[in-house]
């Protein structure tokens, strides 16, 4: 069990830093009307034995976010967001188009299957559980660690 935990941490770090977009870094939007978007680290048992997945933002509009572990402030409007997801035995990378409203807080969550990761965009401005805004499918890499 300890091996799997260490391996999962390694794979998460590899997903974050081993496959990020090279190029200019994304600079945080600092105006008062910023929207905030964040990925999710899922519960260890749910990603190992269930269908939940980690999902992280790796770039915004082609500018590297280095697999940000913190929420990202972004200008309102349409953006192309690169994401990286992983479970204990699968991974996925893709680009999703999001339309964000000023002063709203968004959370990405993901579920994994053998062929696809479904990425959900929730507006959590008024509620921790959030209102589902959009869902996207990104193709899984399909590696198997067992």
C-alpha cells in the first residue's frame, strides 16, 4: 500500500512537471473582475479504487501554468485551458474551452474511464458543491501499472 501511495505521488508530480507546455508562463490576472479557476486533487482511495481523478491546469491560452496547485485568477471571457488528469492506473491530457464570468469561482473535477476522462466545470461561487456549467471528454492515455 505504501508503494502505491509513493507511486501515485510520483505520477502526479510527473503529470504536473514532466508534460507541461513549454513557452511563456501565464501571469495572473490582477483586475477586480477576475474569475478564479482551480483543479482538484481527488481522494486517494477514490482515484485508486474508484473513478475519481486528479485534474490540474497546465496552461491557459497557451501559456504555461506549470500544473498549478493554486487557484488561477483569469480574465472573464473565453479561454483555452490545457488540463492533465490522472488516476492510479491511467492518465489524460487535453484542451478545453471555458467561458468564465467576472467574479465567479470555478472548480474542475474529473471522472476516469478506460478510454476517456470526463472533466466537469463547476461554478462554486455561491455553493461548495457547485453548479455544473459544462462537461468535456478528453482521451485517456491508457497506461496500466498493474
